[in-house]
C-alpha cells in the first residue's frame, strides 16, 4: 500500500515537472520570431581605452616632488594587436572644459610646454603584451607653476587604425591631475616606500603633533593625518544628511592656517574623518541621491578649508527602520551603499583622497556603475591587529598592512614587521591616537622605521598643546 502510493506520487510529480518544462519552453520560444542581431554589436570589435601604465586608471594624481616625472600612458585593447594596428596620443586641451563640467571642478590646463611625449606620441606595442600599446610621457616641474595647485593634463587618442574602436570620449582620454609639491617635500621619502597613515583624536590632541615624528635625515614620518572625527548626522528639518563638526573639529577648521596648513606645507596630507553619530544618517546607508548630496558637501568642506580628502568610518550609526527607508536620502545599511558614497565622493573631488577604515560595511564592494573600486578608493586601513587586503583591481600598495593603537598599546612597527610590509608590497601602515603624554611608549613602538627608510626616528624634542600653534620643548614643557 505504501509502495503503491509512493509510485503514484512520483509519477504525478514527474508529469507536473514535465508539463512545467514544456510550458516554460513554450513561453520562452516564439517560432518564427526574428533574432535581434543588435545584441551581438561590438563582439567582433577591438575596443580600446586609454589609461596610465602604472595605475591602469584613466584619472591619475601626479605629485611633483622632483623636477621630472615619467610614466607610460597605454591603450588597453579587448583583442590582440595586429600588424596593421596603430594609434597616436596627444595633449587635448579642448577636453578640459568637458572634464570640469563632468566633475564639477575648475582645474586649469597644465602647460603643454612642460610635457614631452616620446616618439611624437605614437604608441608602440608593450613589451611582452599582445593587447597593450604604450608611449612614455614625461612631465617637468617649473617655477611658474603655483605650488600645491591642481592642474589638469588631458591626453587623448587622436589617430587610430580602422581595426581599433573607441566607444566614447572617456575611453579616448587619460587625465593627469598634477601638483607641484617641490616646496612641500619634507615628507617625501621615496617613490615606492611604505607610507604612514595617522589618526589624531582631535578632541584631545593637536594634529600639529605629527611634526614631533621626524627621521634623522629630516623627513617626517606620517604622510597622512586624519582629523578624527567630524560626523555624518541627519537634519530632520531639511530631511537630509549633513556634515556635523563638534567644537573641537570646527576650531581646527576655523583656524586651519595655523593648525592644519603647517602640516600641508611640509607635504603631509590632512583628511577630514567622517564617523556615524547615533542616528539614521550613516556612511553605509545613504541612497544614491543621498550619497550624491553628501559627497558634494564634503567636496565643499575640502575646498573651503584646503583639505586633502576624507576618511570614512562605518561606526555608531543607527540602523534605518521601515519608516526611515521612506526617506529618499536613506537606504538599508550595507556595502553597496558604502561603495556608492565613496564613488560619488571621488567623482566630485577626483584630486582628493578617498580613504576607508575597513570596519562594518565600509569595504568589500568592488564595482559601482561598472567602475572598479581602484577608481574610487585610494587607501584602505585595517582594524587593530589585522591587515587590509586588496579587492577588485586594488593592490597591496593601496592597503595598510598593520594598525597600531598607541593609546591602548595595541601593535607595533618593529624591524620584523617593517620588513614584512616591504616583502608583501604593502603601501601603508596605520597609527591611531598618539598623545605627547605617552610619547615614550609611542616612540618605542616605531623601532622599524629605519628598516622602512634607512634612517631611524629621532627622539621627540617638541610637542604641541591643544589648539596652540606654538612648539613646546619635550619633555620639559609637558
């Protein structure tokens, strides 16, 4: 009896599945329907886009710490190069207006007289590559350039053989955003060295204390300083997220000429940290429109206070509830929203740094609108006791391989750790919350500096009191 029922059920199930499949096929196939050949458009074309040979990005920041900078501009192809393939790259001044309009920027043109393209700009097949053509470009510094000002240099494919297809103007162009940093080279320790990324808890500590950390050769240790932190908050009256600065952060911004610009004049980048603050506005829960609006406000802050970018930290925000999601500026918390904010921020300030703390949902998404993460995140720093890992087309050069918490005494940069950073090709190490009151402990955790740079860290001789630009003697004036 049981066996018979099982057989009956199986036969019935098979009949149902078969009928469903037939029905599905009948729904999907329409006999005599014309095939849409437009879906095959482009599959036989050899499509090309222009990018920098080092970064493989179409928008690149170049900081001139020396008289000359050389790189390769390359054309990437989807198919192999043939004997008839040819292309030429030249400066395209006419594209500057289009670029500025796309990004909401107002960059001036970098003088073409300071740019040299090898081989008259004619691209050559890259060594050992079958889908790349390249040409060397050399950029020269000049005293007529305004120090630290961003200039734009658009390069474009102006001639290409008939077997190469360039789909749009963005694919045709590679843009270099160039800054003359020769007068701000006190932090420059070499082209390819591991760099230092430091957070200051500015409620208690003056960020000028980055100047306490100097190598025996005169160079400064920290390449980037983050003001930790301004907040993202929700303005109920306006119905939108906004940047909120507590009195300590605002004081630094209002007095940036004496408390922040001395860092920048030495080549140290100053970033505004953005942290959640116990409401539904969070860096990983803004909608597309919310991210666009918030990114524009961040760009205004960086421009108004002459800052070098932002750092996003996905902590301390309140998870949006069902009613909150009716707000067009808010969406569910997640990596997709975090990535969108980074993308929109980089879009409106392409010459600034967009950096993230790998915590919560802030890091993990690789693509936004078809654009890889390498184009909208510049630096990733990890939580204490861990190392950041590259995703998408990011490399270890954009990642910090260690994180030191100076206040709590977690982690250190010893000789072994420093060599490990070099061996693994990491680009950064991170520090958090140093204070002059703990300099003895702080400096003891940085014994590996000599391994990184060939010059040891000097013992501290100065420090800065809160909100005071005066250098005081360390430790005498503590």
